[in-house]
C-alpha cells in the first residue's frame, strides 16, 4: 500500500510512519519546511506541502492508496486544524484516495451520562480545551463531507508514548474506560489500530476509538 502521512514528524505521525514501514508499506512523509531537521527513516519518501492547500494535497496524493493526517497545530493556532481538514477534503474529493484522520478524544461521550462530551465534563483540563474544541470542529467537517472515503480515529483520553502491545479495545463514539475508570492508549498502539483499519477497513465514513 502507498501511504502519505501529513504530520509525519509529530509524536503520533512518526509512529504511524514506523508502523507502516514495519508492515512493508511505501510511505511518503509530508513536511512544510524541508530545512527543518527531522528524524524520519531513510526509506521514507519526503514531499513538501501544506494540508491547507488543496493543490498540494492533489499533487502529493496522486497515485497513493491512503492519506493519513496526524497534524496538530501549536497552541494559539488551533484554528489551523479546520483549515487543514478543509484542504484535505477538498483536495481528495473525487480521487478515490482514502483518508484516515487522527483526531481528539474530547468529542467522545462519557459513559454513564446522558451524552455529555468529554470536553464538557467536570475537571477537563483548561490547557487542552482549545485543541479539543478544534478537534470537535474537525470531526463535524468530516461528518458533513460526502465526497471522500474518510475515517476518523479518536484516541483514549490519555495518549502518551509507550509500548507497542497490539492488544486494545475498539469503540465508536463513547469513551472507552477500564474497570477503574481510566482511559488510555499508547501512541504506538494507536498507530497499530490505525494501520489495522487501513489494511482491513471497518469504519468507512465513521469515527472509531481505541483504548486498553
């Protein structure tokens, strides 16, 4: 499979790249500034472009089977996430190239409530509220789209670097928690779940989530 990754140098994107390569896929990593140092494997093809530009998306996605977006704007620029989403959807419209987006957990509903979103639940950290709301807007844009074969992946509430186990649970729109109420997944296993979905599609034009 030929896979293009936007946000390939980020925490999640770099792990998606590593997992895809380990499975024998051909990976193109998209960078906005080729002059910036990166730690991408030598077997990756580099492409310069911006997800916000549909023209760049069309050019880079040509001949690819799948585009993955794991972009995360820096604090204060959360609005760029919606712009990147529009660029990707516009650029991939009608191409037949599949799109998998790594989103946020804030738009998942909290178990045992009447549909309360995680971002609206008591104690939700103020420092990540802006990006959580931006991810909610991102999901709305996907759900309104009718021209792209998309999938939206929401991680567990706690997403950190860790170990690749390959063992986790899948859900849809409700936050997955363990017996003690914790919701967590490693970035490595998030990448596993994403590549599993890429290889064996089960959530077309839908959101799914993953947690231990």
